[in-house]
């Protein structure tokens, strides 16, 4: 089991950035959802997830990101994932999540 996920949020000019540190895994899913939930109904331009300090991700963490992608798309809200560590990016690519994120970005005006 990885280290506990720590989350911090910054709102600036209609863009909320959620900074993760530690493991985005099954046991941290509730924390992630709790941090994200109020922003899904806020008047925002974009939600950004910064994974620079995320050390581990499992299938539940990938599912949370995919779910966030679907929730933001349903609200016509831009969603980006930035600063993805190489090992996690490889997992994104293996699962096809990187393609879904890129496709969504290209569809935005």
C-alpha cells in the first residue's frame, strides 16, 4: 500500500487546480471525490488535476480520473491532467486513458 494521498486546491480566474501528493489508489478514492465534488457544480472554466507529486496509481485511481472526465464532459467543463510522472503516464497509455484525455482536449473550442 502506498503513502496516503494529500490534496490541495487552488482557484484562480475560473480555473481550479487540484494538486495530489502520494498514492491515488482505492483507499484514497473517497478523499479525491470529496475534494472534487463541490467543483463539479461551481461556475468554472476548467478543472486541472496536477499529478506531479503522485507516486502511485491503481485501477481505482484510473477509474476516478475516467469518471471525472465523464462528469466534466457532461457539464461541458474542460478537464486536464498535468505533470504526469513517466511511470503513471505509461499506465495511462496502456489503458487508453491518455487517448481519451487528448481526444477531449481536441474537441474543446
